């Protein structure tokens, strides 16, 4: 393979003596830390195949600031090999190589600073080099990111319709674009004109003298541009370009479809003829005839024309039925937008004059640009006709203000929705100066008083259309598990993220052993909260096994037939227990507990020449007194094994002699069968002890240390040193196998058996109400979300309970179908049955002020497929004809109401019955 040229020398001779893994790790760690302290735009990073890099990490160990690995290897990796992440050759002019478009960072590739790459290349050679630049994104507080995928643009030459590919950064300026295209095509810059050729149609002229970036001009990946070559160098006469000194680099941004202006009336051009409803002037005080102030640097522009002062849905072809073009994995955006632009209060607001509502000065907002871009797009979608709209300008604003949604990877429609609602709120916030408000504790005051105070304080800082229509309030109650401190707060919300019950709970199988030998071990399967604690598991087991009031359980994990750990912290999260692990619970009576006796079973391994091996499940009990002699230990071993006695086993080794294990009438079978159905209260008296001390065969016991490596035999007369934990080995011989059924000690079930042992059936449907009830269920906070208790002065794993207090006019439900962890990503396709009409939530609202909370559904954001890609669509009900439509990117089609329920439903949009818009729809 040909290796791309690099800016640094490569020694093709014999390499020097390799450094040790520890030295390589030290050098790379220092270089990574140094680069993190010197972040600046333009720094070079290099893409490295994770296939090779993970081998190197296994060789040297984890480095600070780099992706960690759980494995180690002594094998030194070969030369750097990036062949698995690059495409076959380069599709672009120049020396840059392309990498596959669908790669994921830390899965397929890693990014290393230039200094690290140079060292790796020096040590290992190989390649090819894949340099990428660090760029800054966002407005206000800059966010740095590495441009792994620079823009590839398709250049159509108007002279012969040939197509070439050029590649450059989205932060490149128009002059840099002209310079590169002219160089590739061999054209003099003064003879070239480059057009935005979106949809293979001339949109606007890109001006070479402008310093606007490609990102600002909404030039995206695989964008089409057109090269015109002529001797006419005066491009100011081309259509769509202002003759003013401050030429617009891109006019208009989108095809003109809207027929209304932001102010709702004719927008004057102030003497300049233009197809745009607004002119963008330098300075901060110039006002257009529409009453809209434009500001230098805010890049506010619109392609709105200036015909009517109000949207009229009865004029011509019905509005609201336009689709949105997919700009490359933007179906997630299209789905969210269609739901929002069919939200009645938003439609009414943005089709009228909202210029006075724009907050240009809010430091938490986007200078009004997001609201203007959204309003412009909504107007286009509600203009007459069904021509699909290309939301390029809106996506450009989105990438600028929310870099996490830039690029062309699939994103989450709900995450975008959350950003849009919050961004629109801040851009439309009527509060110009937010006052500082110190929150007060509830201090036992009535909920009504505290809720009103919290909402009043919230409104003092947040007052917008979004607050009016989309924000509700819930009550949050935290209880400290140590001191019992109760903290009550009332917080606003814009949507409710509802867990699916199957994502909230888990089934766990635990085997219960009797410490007093009164019953056979028995497995129980219980259902607990996924993020619950060991106390929850213990309570569920206690209910399942009918634990008595004077009894307790303690949990332990068994690994390789030994007690691996005791789960003695009741607040330990159940997430620490994996499905494939083996958990046991030991049942004992309350009272003084001085010494814990742990009995581990051993037998001869005939395969390995008679070496003793560990088997079965350890038995654990508490000793009522300090064990002075080995005979005491043997007594407890007899007691623990009693339920495992086989029928008629006493005649061979006990000659019918009663030894405290068999009933007086010799009905051992009856005794054993009873122990399986219910615990037996057995009496162990002096006869047992006397029997074992009068020549009866005793067990082979050995006292061992806590690690189990050293042991010594226990005789009846052996003196046992008192300790909190005594661990012994019980060596099984032929005698024990004849007397006792060891199968009860083997085959310990896993916490949750995975696999396909049971034929899969269609998962049972769940209701929206059950999801809401799971959301409102009390649960402990996770270990990473500890609460600082003001009374204990420490962070505590408190319990949290949410209650609905006040619901908004527009209620949005997010069904949490996606779950993420370090090792697993999953999507649930469970069908959730949700009401379309008359969703009555009144009983769930704790504030009993007589308000009725009944809702009707009007939009759904759907997700089909899995996590790797999938596809988003939307269902929405047209406001004025009460009919449902399916919005699949640019395709719009009618759909029956009975068809909108599916397992793809992801975000549900409801409007409260009784609101003005709902009443108008119902009346029609």
C-alpha cells in the first residue's frame, strides 16, 4: 500500500532498539497531557485504526487521557495499519485519503495528537497518515472538535457537465473554495463564478471576496456546486446579489415558498429591490419597514416574501402538508420539526407578528436566530402547496448553536426536541434581566404554598410562549436513608421521559439456604427495581420465602464454589450484580451474632490424580457461642447437612440408631418430604453430640485461612481460636455421598438465565399509564447521583419520589426505548398502548384545585429499526380538518387514525381538551 506523504521524516532504515512498554506509555501519556493544555484551533490530530491501536494499548497498558482496555498482552504490535478504515483509494483531488463514512470513534478509530502520532510512527512505521484539524464550533462558549470528515463537494463544470470532487474544511472561506476549485479545474479566478447548485438547480452565487465560511453558507457534505467560466468578471450583476457594498454571500438560503413576513404586514425594502423580505445591514439600529431590527454578526436572514399580513389556511391549496427533504441522515430532525410545526399554539404564534417577542440580548439564548430560523421554516411549511422544503438554513443554524447535531450521523429526535424547546424558550423569553432568587427550603410548609412560591420564582426568570404552553411542574421528594431528612422541591418540566416497565425492573433468582438446617435450599425468582439496592432485593426475597418477623437474610455472591463477597451493605446498588452471577441468601434468626462459620466443600479429583477440588455451594451459619473445640464445629456441620440426608441412609452407617436427625418413628422419608414443602423446626440436643463423641463416624474437617491456601485438620479435641469468621473445608468421601444428597449443593442457578431456552413470544403490550406509574415510583438514587443531605452534611444515596403537580397545555411524553451503558446498547420495541382521545391524567395530579387534565393526541415521532441507524417519521393531525397524515421526510400521505398506534411510537404530543384550539377543532 502506498503511504501518503507526511510532513515529518520517516526513517526507512533499520529502526533503533525498541523502547520498553512502560517507557512508550510514559512518553505518550505526557504528550497527551501536554496537548490537552494547549488546545487551539488548527491543531493537527491523526486518525488511527482502533484495531491497531487497541493492540498497542494491550502491549503498554492504559494511558492517561486515552481509551482504556481491560486486557494485557506481551506481544509488540506490528507497523501501524489504517487499511481497515480507509476507502479504496481517494475520491478527492489532492493527496487526502477518505475514511469510511460510517465509522464510530473509540470503536473503529481513535484520534491522537500530532506529537503522539509522530512518536508512534517513529517507533512502528506504517500508515497511511490521516491528519485532521481541530476546529471550534458553537456560539458564545466555543466547543472544540476534530473534523474527522471534511466536506466533499461535487463540482459540476458548466462547460462540459463533468463532475469533480474537492475536499476542504467546513470552516474554509469562500475565497478558499474559489482558490481550490480554480486550481483543480485550471481556471483563472477572475473568470470563475461558483453557484450553490443544491438539487442541481442554481440557488445563489457564492462570492469569492466574502469571508463567510462554508458552514455559514449552509454548504454541506456532498453538496453540489456549479462552476461557470466566462470573461465577465463583474459578478455583482448576477441575479440574487445585492448591489450594496456589503454583499450577501448566499441569497436566498432556500427557495422562496413563504407568502408572509415576520411582522405580518408588507415589508418595505428601504429602496433596495430584493427577493428577500429583510435586508441585513451593518450596525445595530437600522430598522426595516417590517419593524425588525437586524444586527451585524447575527447572520439573521430570511427568504420570506411580503404578501399577506396573516396566514389564511382557506386560501388555495391547504397548508401544513409540505414535507422536508432529507439532507443526509436528517430524518430525526424532520420528524421533530413536523411535530412542532403542527403544534397549534406554535402555529398560531409563528404565523403572526412575533417580532416583539424576540429576545436579542438573552445570554442564554441564541440572539433570536433560532426562533427566527424556526419561524421562517414553519411559514414555508404552512404556505400553500405540498412542495417539499429543504431545511438547509435551519440545519445551518442548528449546527452553529448545537454542534452536537452537526455532521451527518443519525441523532435522537427527542434530544433535538429538548434542545429546540429550550432554545425557543430562551430566544422568546420576555424577561430581559433575570433576577437572582435564593431558593428556600420547604421546612414543613404546605405543598400549595411551596409550589406557588417555586412557580412564581420560575416565572420571574422564565416567561415565554414555551413556558405558557409547554411547561408543567412536578413535586420532588428526597428522603435521607440515614437521618430521615425530607427535602421537597417543585421543579418545572417541558416533557416527561417515561421508562418502559421492562427497563425499570429486572427479575433475579436467588437461592435461600437455612442457617439452622431446618429446610432444603430453595431458589426464588423475584422482581426488583433495576437501580434498586440490596435492601430491596432482601425485602422481595423475604416476602417470597415467607420470612418470619424474628428472622433475617444476608446475601452473598458465590464464584467458583467459594464465597466471593458478602453483600452486607444494604444500600449497594443492584447494578453491581450481573445476570450471569450466582447469588445466595442465608436465612437465620435474629439475635446475638458473634462468629460466622463458613463451610466450603471439597472432594477428590480423580482426573487430576486425587487432588482435592472445591465443589458445590458453601454453607454459612452463625455460632451461638465461641467454638472451643473441633467437636463444636462438627456439631454445626451435622446440623447444616441434616436436610440433605437421603432416605434409609441411616441403616448402613448408624445401624438404625437415632442421632437427632431422624424422627423417633424412623419415618425419614416423611421428614425429608416435609422439609421440601415448608421449613422444619428440628431439635438438636445432647444425643447428637453424644453420638459424635462415642465413636460415630465424623467428618473430615480442615481449618483454613481466609484465602483458602493453607489448612490444618480439625480433630474433636482441636482448640479453635475465636474469630469473627471461621472458614473450614468439609472433605466429602464415599460415606458422605451415601448419606447426603449433594445435588442440592450443585447447579446453583444464575441471577438471570439468558439465551433461547424458552421459545420467544411476542412481548405483552403495556399501557401509557403503566409507564407513567413507573416514572412516579419511588426509587433510590444511583451511586453516581448521590444527594447532599444538609442535615448529615454528607452525600447520601437518598430515595426519590416524583409527583405531578401541574400539567401544561401541550404535554409531551418521551418513551425511553433506548438504554445505554458502558458495555451494552439496546432498543426496546415494546408496543405501548396509548389513548388517542381523552387521556385523563387528573387522578395523577397531586394539586387538587379542580382543574381537569384530559388530553387528545395530535402528533407522534416514530423510530423504526435499531440503534445503528434506523429511520424517523412523524404522524400529525392537521389542525383545521381533524385528519391524520404521515410525514416521511419529503413524502406526505394521509393515514387512518387506527393505523397511528405502533411499537415505533417514540415521542407523543398531547393537547389539553378545553383549550381554545381544541375546542375549535372539536366544533368543526
